[in-house]
C-alpha cells in the first residue's frame, strides 16, 4: 500500500474532507500556484489531531491559513496541505490573572476577528491585529505585526500539534522571537500552532473600535488591496523601510510577466493579470538583487516560498 492509499483509508474514519490534486491558486491571496497532492480540511481541532496521528511516517505536511503570506510554486506541493481556517475557528474569552483577560483563538481564526472580539468585550491591546490580513496561526509563526506592535507581545501561551497528533502547551520562553521571526528553541519534530491565549488588559471598548477603524482606513489608503497580493514582501531593514529603498531604486511599477511591483506601495508585489508563481519569484529576486547592488542592503523576505522548484 502506498502513502496516498494509506492517507485515503485514514481519512475515511475522520470528519474532515480530504481532496486530491487541490489547486493552490484557489487558496492563496496571490491567486497563483500549482496543485497539492493532497489537501485536508479538518472539522475541528480534535479532528486535525486524529488526522495527524494517523499519517504515515515521513509524509510532508504544510499548514496554510488564508494563504496571505505564502507563494506556492507552479509545480505545486508534494505532500499534504492542511487548511487550518476550515475548522479551527473557536474564539472565546477565558479567565485570566490579575484582572487581565485571556482571549483563546484557534489557529484558523482571522487576526482581525480577534481584534474586534477583544474590543467588543472591553479589552485592549489586540487592536493591531486588525491590520494583519491572515490567521492566528500565521501571525504566531512569523510574529506578525504592524504599527509598532507584534503578535508575541500579547501571547500568554500556545497550543501546538506535532506529526503524531500530540498536543502540547508552550510558553513564549520556548521560542526565539524577533522581528517577523519565531522559532522553537529546542530541536525536535516539527510542530504547528493549534491555538493561542492572548493576554489583554481591560480598556475602553469604544476607543478600541475607533482605533481598529483607523488602522483599517490607513491600510485601505496605503495598500493595493484592489489586486491580488500577499502583503509586505520584505522585512524592513534596521532603521529603514523596504518600500523606500525599492522606490529609490526606480522599481515602483517594474514588472516581470504578470507580476508587478505595486505603484501604490513598493513593498507589495501584485498579480497584475495572469501572473505565474515563477513571475513573482523572479521579480522578488530581481528586487533583492537591484536593491543590494545599488544600496548595499540585502532585503530579507517576509513571505514563505514553498513547492517544487521549476
């Protein structure tokens, strides 16, 4: 029995949905990418745990949320993609310590939804999450942030799953966390974020909602949301801004195939029409090379590139 047959038999006893040859362009905000060998849409956290526990050893697994920070290559993904946002959607208020609230959010919950939920319950500190166009799982994995705040600043603890479906509670001290970076300190089997508890303080809910509205208004005004994109492509260098460096090199509007450096925000690459993943990847490399050649600064990608090289 081969690996694909083993996974099909396993999925027959679960509550989620297993698909073969799933087009990843349907699940990424750039709207590009080849097919994944298998895609699993879990019914909930327990269903995902059971699915992972029954996977054959060695099966590659990729966790995807809303696909807002990933580029899937045109030849697709060999392995199984788990779509967290399909079933990991629990969002609730738990009791915290010393007057603080714990907002429990599973990995598939959209980050802006966490911000609104906290504000509606009279807690502050999560407003910045409204400006992050992905899910909680992705925000944890890259320590996403905006407007001076970052995800792990408000994390009290997280729930993780490994390839065997084992659940673990981990604390911020278990991770090396930095600017757009999060990595578990101890070596071992890969783990995926299943949920997080955000520690927030009581505040003025109305003021928080106003702040959220302001952040969303700024995002709409400054970002090319009318075209498929994956958010900021590069990290800001120390004491600088990637967008300004890219623009200073005359790259605003530069295009390769259907991929274009946004004319609205130079740290965004948009699918201007019929772009391929290869177009986008080549444009990323061109921007990095040009900026380093002209300024001496090496831009570091924020986005994750996965899949079979062309």
